[in-house]
C-alpha cells in the first residue's frame, strides 16, 4: 500500500495489517494452545463426557453406561424430546442404531434385523433399554416393557 | 497453480456427481475418488490460464509460513480426535461413520424411518469425501478438512492473480483470508470442526471469483459446490444467478443456470431418499426461477426499451421485500416434513412479524462480525475503501462481487426473521457467526479488487506529480 497516498491509504493499510496481526496474534494462544488443550481433554474424558460437559448438558453417564453395557450391533430405543444430549447419541453410540421407539411395534425384540438392547438399567428397571430425552436437554435411562 | 486449483474444484464436483448416483444404489466404488480426481486434473491441464506475475519472495515466504502453520494445526486438530463440537459430532461424524462402513444409502441408518439421523437432508458432499478417503487411507479421512482450507486459499490466490491484483497486495489478501480467526480458532465452524462452513465458504468464494473474473467454469463450479455443501447453498446459488442477471452477465447466467439445473436433478433424488419420500417439486423451484431469469434476460435484450439499468437496480432493491412476500406465499408449500428448510418455512406466516427480530440481528452482526474480531477486520475494509474512494472521487468497479456479497450478507438475516427457536439470543449466538463466515471469501475478493483500484489511482496520481495523493480531498483525480 502506498504510504504516500494520504490518510485514507494509511487507514486501509492499518486495517489490513490489523487483520493480519489479529489472525497471527491468535496462533500461540487460541489456534495452537486452545486446540492442543481441547484435544488433550477429549482424550482424557472420552467423546461423551467431553462433548456434553462442554455443552453444559447432562447425559454423559447414560451414554457411557450404554457403551459399556449393550452390544455393538444392537438397537437402542429413544423417546422424545430429542433436543440436546440425544443429538449426540447416534454418533457416539455407533455402530449401535438409535431408533424412535414409536416406530417399533409392541412385542418386537428386533428392528431392521438387529436385536433391540434389553436388560436392567442402573435404576433397576427391566425391559427394552430406552434413552429418554428430558426437558433440560439431558438424558434419562429407562425401559420399555413391550 | 491455477490448473491445480481448477482441477481440484472440478474433481470434487465430478466426484460428487458420480457419488450421488452410486450412493443410492450398491454404493460408491472405492476407485471412483481417485478416478474423479484423475479426470478433474487431466481436464484442467487443458484449461487456458492467466499469466503468473511473481510476488516479492519475502512476502511469499511469510505468507507460506503463516498458511503452513495454520495447516499443520488444522491437520493435527482434524486427525487427533473425532469432531469436538456440536454439529460436527452430532451430524457429520455419524454420516461419515456409516458411509465409511458401506458407502450406500441402502443401509438402516439412512434407509429406515425412525433411526435417529441428525439433519437428514444435509448435502453429503463432505461426509462422502471424508468417508471415501477414509476407506482408501484408514485414519486419514479427515485430512479432507484441512485440504478444503488449502483449496480455499488457492482459490483466493488464483482469483487475484487472474485479476492482476498487485503482487504484494495479492499475497497480503491471501494471507488475510488464511488467518481469519473464525476459521482457525477451535469451535463450531472452524476448518477442523467437521461443520460444512469451510466447504461452503470455498463454494461462495469460487462463485465470487467467477463473477470477479467473468470466469464461466469457476462460476458454474461454485454454484454446484454451493448446492452440494449445505442447505443454505441453494439460496446462495440463486443470489449468484440474480447477480449475473442484474449485471447482464449472459454467459455466466447461462452456465450458472445449467449448473444449478444439473445439480438440482443430481441431488434431489438423494435428498428425497434421505427424507424417506419421493423426489418433489421442492428443488425444482430454484430451477424454475433460474429459467425464468434466463428467459427474462432474453426478453430484456430483445426489447431494449425495458433494458434500463434503473429497472434492474430497482428490482434488486426490492428483493428483500419481495422475498418476504414470496416466503409468506410459498412458505407453507415447503413447511411439511423434517427437512432443514421446512423447519424455517413453518414460520412463514409470521415473516413480517419476524422483522421485530432485526434489531437483535443487527446487534449480533456488530458483535460477531466486528467487535469480537472473529472475522478480524473483514467487514470493515470494504466500507473503509468505499469511504476513501468517495472522499477522493474515485469510482470503484467490480459491482458484481459487491452485489453478491451484499445480498449474501443480507440473506444471513432470513433465518432470524423466520427463527423457529424460542431463544432468539441463543439462535443468533450459535448460527450467525457461521453464516457471516460464508461471506468472508467474497468480501476479501471485493476488498482486494477495490484496494488495487485505489493503488492504481495512487500510482497515477504520483506519476502526474500531484502533491496530495488520490486519498486526499485535494486530489486532482477528484476534479478529473
């Protein structure tokens, strides 16, 4: 930029340099530091806890329980409302399929050729494992008794 | 450089076109990705390119340092973990997982109604690219994300080269796009977040570059990519065609219309399958409108009495108002189902009442576009350049990119006028920064072009040995 071009030119040059300075100035802290910290935290906590705690919504325990206690090829039922933690369920629980319980007919034990996960939840309920969304965007582990 | 960039853009579009066909059937064959890229690069070797003008070595080295530093961090961020932010983790990762296992929609995750599938009608370009790379190079699929960023930088640099922007300015503007904080800072919308924002930004930038250089191939590729990247790309593609129409860019309008039509017919069957319904009228609307615009341009050309610039400018000025009327009228037709557009169209009845959300929207634009520096000074430079030019009496050109960027930024208000969220503040906070990010590329191309014009005026002024520069109110250029 031509510095002899008057005040206007200097303002434009300053804005362009300011943009470059803002961008490059963030490299050490936000671009590198924050990214490395984020990756470390993700590796420590695991996907469910990292994502839900970051979003300040409850439900990580329920997802971790499902990951530990259901077959990978199973179907997990879910029940409305779906906003919040349930939105992460499909990706975090894969290769399990997360299926709207209203689409599963009463008495069914399989869906799309897969077994619907069943058992006893930590609270002692017995039946088809169902992930229930809550009004607070969290999750509740419950069951469906066909 | 231009051949590589054109080849890569072409390859992505070729890959997407074939993939949309195969993904509905037995699956995308693994060989298709390398073959599509082979075709794209081969075709690009036959494209005529502009002469390259060298830039100062120190500036190039500095820019490469900055860009490579960002690329290394984005590479690390993309490959170290799955997506670490909301939409990437909730929507993108699940699609990639299932497509990587089996690149077809003929599997329960996509084909069975009732399976939880976040944002089912989102275009599958990015998930398909990542999944297919993952199949070829396990654990490396997500390198697509930083490479989209590099391609974006390549598009900017090549477009400015073709425009013959002063070498130092070209390097500075390329670096400016590369360091835009929203792209690099971890969070929703960042390059490695798994969100579709960067690839949509690549698409809008390619389209703007097509307008800037009257480059038909890039314009068409940009339009296709916009539709293939994200749902809002449909609206952006229409805006690009409206600009081509308003500026009487006949060849751009024609090829853009063809690109839109082909893309719509390639994508709609996939979209319909994802939504578990038959292909519908929905995607043909843009096609009808584009065809109408083409026809109208022909009429305007045939009937010179109608062909007054004022007509077209008035039409453009009336676009937001006409748009709201059209939304109220057409909205209910698209309000059914679980598609992204349907969620907004269910609010169409209250479109005019939604204007009450505009003050909050403008405050959001100021906060996320300017004061928080997430976009750096991106939004300020065109205004400053305009003010300087007006002050000095210099007429700036490149209205096409200006109108495209203006319409695009205006369009970012629509989701908030039709906001389905009860919490408007949250909606603005979570969506507006990403919507503004889509226009960073076009705005920088515009800024580059204008700054270059001001520089040229300054040089002319100096050559004429006038004491004050053209930026001074006393410049001779003003009187000229």
